[in-house]
C-alpha cells in the first residue's frame, strides 16, 4: 500500500491508532486484538484504519519500527556523550511515550520487540565501553558483562515503567550509573588479570 502524503491529520490519526494498539497490547496478545476492537479504542472508523494499514500486524510492525527508529536516533545522537546524558534523553522519551514502554514491558507484547530493544542497549554499551576500555570488545568476558548489564538496565527501567514511574527519574538514573560503574570496575579488574 503506497504511503499517502502525510499531513497533520494523517499523523494524528496514525498516532491515535498506535496509542490504542499499545494500550490494548498492555492487556492482551496481538493475535487476540481485532481491527474492530482497535477501531473502538482509537475512536476511529475501521475504514479509516484500512486506509492507512493492511491489518493489525501491519499496524504493529509500523509501531515497532517507529519506536525502534526514534530510540535509535536518540542513542546515536547522544551515544558519544556521558551515560548520564544518554539516560536523561532516553528517560525523557520514555516519559513522553509511557504507553509504548508499558507495552514493551508488558507480558502480552512481542518478546521480539523486547529483544530488539535489548540488542540496542547492548550496542550502546558496547560503544560506550569501547571508549572506556582498550580491549578487544569481542572478548567473551566483555560480551557476558555487556549482556548482564543490558538485561539489568532493562529490568530496572521495566520495573520503573510498570510501577507508573513511582520513583523520580533521577533516582533511577543514579541507580543505573552506580551499577554502570560497578560493572565497569569489575570488567576493568577482570581484564587486567
């Protein structure tokens, strides 16, 4: 289906559809969501949905691509900065799009999306740590530390999102920076031996 010229109305319609789908994915699996249900949730006629998308899976794929693209751009833009700056900008994005992250960390959402986010975090860690350590980043010890750290970061962020942002953002960032330092110190001492 060819993309139509994107005007403000089209952008607003797509955002409403994406938001409604994300809300539904917080409570149920994609295969159990119908276009009719999505139409009611978004308050957009089914015909309008079909003007923009092929089916529920097409909507999900485009939503996933949009989230990953925006996160990727943020990480690429701020990746050369300090971890605090990276965390601050990513957390701002999370707070501006809370429903998308509730969806990502929901047990009903595709584990493939979570895995893609995890790979993105691993890539960021690999980039940042390659600047800190003068070692072969393909060393299996480095790989294990990166996977361990990346999963920890996502677990903490997921808990924060699922709690409805119960703790202040600065608390979570400080916690993550402390864990970053501990992991990096451990890795540094390990690689010296």
